[in-house]
C-alpha cells in the first residue's frame, strides 16, 4: 500500500524519524503554500531541506501586522493547513511564548492532531518584542520554573510520542550570560522538553558556540536548534560539528522577496511599463504554474 506522506499521522512523526537517522537537519522558512512548495522541491546536487519552519514573524509580516502575537492561533492554524495541503515535509511551528498555559495545552493538542511535528516556545513574558531587536527593546524573561511548568503541562496533554515541544532559551537576547542560559536549559530539559533552541542577536556567534559546547557535554542526546540569522557567516558544518542538530533559516525567503518586490514596484513607476522588470526580475507564469501543478494530477 502506498503511504501518503502528508497524512497527519505519517507527517507528524517524520521529524523524529529524520533526526534519529541523520542527527542533523536543515530547515527553511515557509509562510504560505507557494513558499512551502519551494522548500519541498528545492534540491541542489544531493542537498535538500529536511523540514519547514513556520515563523510567527513571517506570518504576521505577510499580513502587514507587527510581530507581537497579534495574529491569533486560528489564523496561524489556517496558514499551516494551507501549507500542509500542498506539501509533505515535516513542519516546526514558531509558538512565540506559548501564551497562557491554559491556552497552550489546547494549542499543542491541535498542532499534534493536524500533523505538525514540533512547536518551539520562548521563555519571555509580556508583549512580545522580536528577539533580533536585542537590547534595542525591553526583553523580559519568564521565571524559569513557570516556563518549565508550561512545558510539563503541554507534554502531559499530548496523545502521541511523535510531537515535540522544544524550549527556546532567550538568555542571550536579554543580555544574560551562558550560565543563565545553561541554568534555564537544565530546568526545561528536566521538565520534559524534547529539545532546546538557543538564540542570539550578536554577529560574532561566540556565545552560541560557547553554549553549544557546554550543552552537548551534558546533554549528548537532546536535540539542539540554532538559528544563524545574525551570525550567518557560519557554514552549516561548523555548527553541526560543534554539536547543533537543527539549523533553521528563519526568514530569508521573506526578506529577499520584499527587497525584489519593492525594487520591481519602483522600477515600473520609473519606466512606466513592466518590460524591463519582466525580462530581468520576474519568473515566467509558465514556470510558476509548473511549480503549482495541475489540479488533475
């Protein structure tokens, strides 16, 4: 019997299966059906993306809204389902802070049911400020025990062992040191977190490397997630060799599309026609329709 890879019960478990087999994963942002298809189909030589990252930043930005959890959960789920309908790779969802624990336990049950593989929640509280703003914004960390309890309660309401709750440690974003980051990671692992994501807005990446080294000495088998947006000079193998298991490219499709779309919009106004931009910056409609496919397929 042919296995349909986008069925919820099949898709949900694939992230853990790939992690067990490969130990290292490459993940790219997807924010709608089209970008999902790009992640699904892009291959270079023997390389491809293992999973998709559904960023709250990208989702809210594409709706013209700030990245402060203003987009409600039902809207996020609709976006996820649009992507799931046309793709088959595992999905990791950016869950922001996870919200109130009473809401979080229902949200993880929904994500698990529809076939999402993992949610990543960050240990901040109050009105969300994007982490890459760093010390330009007020970044308030949640009490580690309160956040650990949120993880524990979320885990207790899951129906399968397939779904992963990953804790995002924001110590460096709040100006804390590696000791604070390790202290928080310890609490979250003990609470049952299936993995740890460590984040930084600093360009040199040194605190990330320090944390990876410390964390992997203590937790060899706990998946560690990094997002090299600020420290993008590092090659994947450098992060993997240090001990990272998942590298997420979190917003590059959004940022590149915004830059090109703005340039095209300005050029049309200057030229008073679209000939130049169509020839130099636009894919043909045939190329796009080929990616989308025929509804009769």
